[in-house]
C-alpha cells in the first residue's frame, strides 16, 4: 500500500504565543515546535496500515528550512522517506498551502493520503479537503476509525453526537481526528536510524495569499471572579449568585 | 458588493440546527448594512416544509434541495448543490455554520470558486463596506482580524457565539428549488451511528458540567451526569481525563478537543491548564470547584468553591433540583 501523510511543524500546544512587533503576526522565535498533533495521529495510522499491508509511508511537508527536526521525528515515528517542500514565506492562507501540496502530490502515486483535521496553530480545518478537491479524489474528514479491505475504505467521521460511516474506493484522502490512533514513541535507536532515511528537498513558490491580515491581538483578559466559599455549605450562595447576579439559570 | 448574502442553513434530520438560525440572523444584519438580499440554502431530507421558518430570522429567499439521499451530509452532493446555488446567485458573502458539516464543506466550495475561507469566526464587521472577520487562532490565544481579497467571501461562524434573533416583521421568503442533479461520487454515505443517549454536542450546549483529573476515575463521572441532567446540560472532560481513557475524545474541551462557549461552564476537579482554558474561556460564566485553592482555574473563573468535588457536586445537584423544582 502506498501511503502519503502530509505533516507540518507547529508550536507546541503548551507554548505561550507572543504577537510580533508588527501586530500582524505571531513571533515564533523562541517557541518549541512539534509535529502537528492531528498529523501525528494520521502518521500513526499510516504506519499501522503499512505494518498490516506492506508498502511505504512517505511524508510530505511544506515549511521552512527549520522543519528538518520535525521531519526527522516523523521518520523516527515510522515514515520511510520524506519530501520537504521548502518555503520560507509565512503562510496565512490554507488555499495557498493546498495548491502547493496538490502540485507535488499530482506526481506521486498513492492509495491512501492522510492529513490531520487541522493545524493546532491556525485552526483552519481546510487543507485536507482543499487538496482532495484539487486532485479530484474523495476525502473523508475528521475520521476516528479507518478500515481498509480489497481497495475499499470504510471511514468513521466524527460529527455532533456520533459518527457518520462513509465508504470509498481508493485512492482517497482522509483527515484525522484525535481518536484515530495513539501515537507511538520513537526510541533512541529509531531517532538515530531516521538520519539515514531519504529526504528530498524541493524549493517551491507559493501562490499569493488570498487573505489579508489586518491585525493580531490578544483576547480581552478575563477578570478573576470571587471565591464563593468552602465546601458544600457554599452551594446555596452559589446557586443564588448564578440566578440573581449572573442570571444564567 | 451588490451580490446577495448566501447562508447555508444546516439541518439535522428535518430540523434546523440552532447554528443555522444564528447564521441567518447574522446574514440579515450584514444584508441590511450592505443593502442586499439574504438567501438561505437548505439541503436535507424532509426539510422543504420547514424552509419558510427561515423568514423569521430574515431570509428573503430560501433555496431548497430536498431528497432522501441528502439526509446525511455527503461531501460531493452538498458541495455540488452549494456550488450550483453560488454560481446561480453570485453572492458577495457566503456564511456557513462551523459545524462538522460546515467545516468540511466551506473549503471545498472555496477551491471551486477560487476564493478563500475565514474559519470559525466569532465576529464580523464592515470597514467601508469591506468585511473584516475576527477569528481565534492558536486555540484562542490570539484573535486574528482578516479580510478576504477575493469574492465570494466565505466565512464559517462558530456555533453558540452569534445570537439567533427573530426579525419583526417576519419575512415571507420565496422558496426556490435547487438543482438536484447529483454528481457521480466514489463516496457512499452509509449511516449515522450515535455515541449514546447524548442529545446535544458540547459546541451546541448551553450548560456544560466538565470533569478533570480530580474526578479520580471514570466511575465518578456519574455525579457530573446527574448535575448536568438536572440542569439540562451535557458533560465535558479535560484532556487529562480523556488521555487516561476515562472519557471519549468527543467529550474533550480544549486545544485538541472542542472549543465551547456555553452560557454556563462548571469545571469540576479541573486545574485550568492553558490548553483547557483556551477551549472554554469564552463561556459566559465559569464556575470552578476544586480542592486546591491555588489551582489556576480560580484565576479566571467567575465563581469558585474551594472544596472536594465529591461533596460539593452532589450538594449542588440537590440545590439545583430544588431550584428547578425537580424534588
């Protein structure tokens, strides 16, 4: 099975996010970067598919020179080779990302194309579906389970209150939700071995952004409220406050 | 920007989602400011009879695609119908609820209309007639204001943030039939399987009772379920309790879970780590119950009780039963 997983580096979810002096972007100078968590679930799915059916897992990433540590991590987590589409522009437009990925993917043969449902940085939730539409292939988003047999896939996409079951022939794209897999840890030996796996680097020119950032701001601070009291005896006062002061019940 | 505003009024079963009314209300507001018409697009099965309801929220026209094959969201079918509606009506702005359906659909439309999407917006403004969308990024650690340079401008609206409001007098919308010639698709949408009895998704809930590591184990969520039931709310969870396997991921509130904005969020045994905080900070009122008076959650909760969740929560359930007249 030929499996391609699109991955990307993002700031760690625990990172403190600082707005850059231009007021229109985020300063990521001293932020720790990781593989986008949703793409880590997707990568694990891809590696498990290869372990079951054989074949190869290729990761494709679009990002700056500094993406190399993330690429090595993904290779240590089980990918066989990597394609690094190098671009140093700050990307604020998912459609520009989708076009760059689709341009590369047109020249790669695959059965299963995996994405994360969204990046935990820009929270756009757009790229996987966009790439699939550009390639003209099926795409099931936000999947929590994927079963494949005889060239057919059954995917469970998480929706409000349950899941929708979708069947599709391959090749097809899927975007991963958190419940899809539990990512493995890379051993030291795998981290070392990753350095010997092939990484193809290509410089890409992205299409101009269709979005114009006006400003980036911090949300208004939330003022701390009051401690109503201690233990169960504070409960009647809490209910009174919720009713009379906050007026939410 | 003379084109109408086109709003995707999402339904589930034959009923509209609350987010559909929110989007139609916001569409009406923008349409009035821009002096254009508002059209609503309805796709589903058995929805046709409900279409006039959207006039109450200000739709001038409702375009309906009603077919048994549209009962569940099918990416190719919905995309084709929405694309045909957009090409026919030439809208300046397309509003779509940021539900699982809307988040899937909007980017697909954008590719075929050569435009871009502003995702999960929480506020829309006009600057000299040009739309400026505010959207949280980094799970809400920052707010980005942006303009879409191309047209139509596609925006998804975060549920529970915009308020659904009936207009007076209600409009009597014309009802148009959408083109229902469905495309060939390799995808077959088989069925909807439910997680259980939960009626409301966290993103749509008005009251959320959430539990964290302090709940000690999966069996103890029963007391949160009881409180939620009395109050007509739903149960949520922190990442720690989901990662421990106590609760399903669909219950998780926070950066790698749901972002919620209920009227009331009751955090039980949750410390308030940043990745949880960003998922619930836009709740109207936050109540924290935690035995650790130093827990960060008390720094941004509106009301706090320092105490053991196993004493305070059952007491709160009893008090709420009295309040709601259920005992």
